[in-house]
């Protein structure tokens, strides 16, 4: 029976004994975060996957948005465009009439 080579290191096991433990663990955590499914900011399903660096797409509703390189982070510009428009206060002239 062969032993599993990447039991503790996971995806960063490809580096072997190079680069040091701390850096390999950091890379492992970042890459796990990158490949897992995230919540969609528009439909709230766990179906967002990374398309390319900083580009994320929901597989359920098809929404494509910009985010972080390794996490979608729900970019502020996307949140602003999906919120309801802010209603302006009526002018003082309209109140006088």
C-alpha cells in the first residue's frame, strides 16, 4: 500500500520540501479559497467560480462580475449597481406648491 504524498500539504504538495513550511501553507490556503464555490451576490447561491484573474461567474444565474484575484470579495462597484437607486429628497419648491 502506497502512502499519500499530500496528506498534510494538500494542493501545495507539488512543491515537496522546497520554499519552507509557512509559505507552502499560505499557498495551500489561498489556492483552496480560489477553487471553492462562493456565494453569488445577486442570487445568493453557492455557485460562483473563478473564470480568470479577478473575474467571477455564477453558474446558476450567469452573473459575471469583477472581484479579487483569489476571492470574489463582492466588489463595491457590483454592489452599487445591484442596489435600488437612492431616492432623492423632493425639492423645496415642490413642497411649497
